[in-house]
C-alpha cells in the first residue's frame, strides 16, 4: 500500500476542513481504500446486533407509561 503524506502551513481552499483546523499547520495523509479491509484491525465489532442501534434514536425522549398493578398469581405446584 502506498500512502501520501504532505504537511501544509495553510491548507489549500479545495480541501474542506473544520474551522478549527483552518490557518493552522496540518498534515494530510492519503490512503488508498482499495487496499484496506472493510474493518480495520482492532476496530470494535458488536457481538450483539442490537448494540449497533444503541443511542440511534433521534426523536423525542421515550417515556414508558405506568404499567399498572401487578396481578396476584396462584403459586406453582
């Protein structure tokens, strides 16, 4: 895999970066993606697919309504 590294005193305007990085000395590294596996080594992989959805809800906070009274059951024999 061939990487390209370049240090810029001021980034060219063609490279879009967050405002915090503008007008600062930065290093740009280019990596060809066709040589990289889908999941980089050491990356976290969920063992449980439900974990992928944790925190994904973007709507109003969910509220669980009152569940009522617990019914009295006959004991098991």
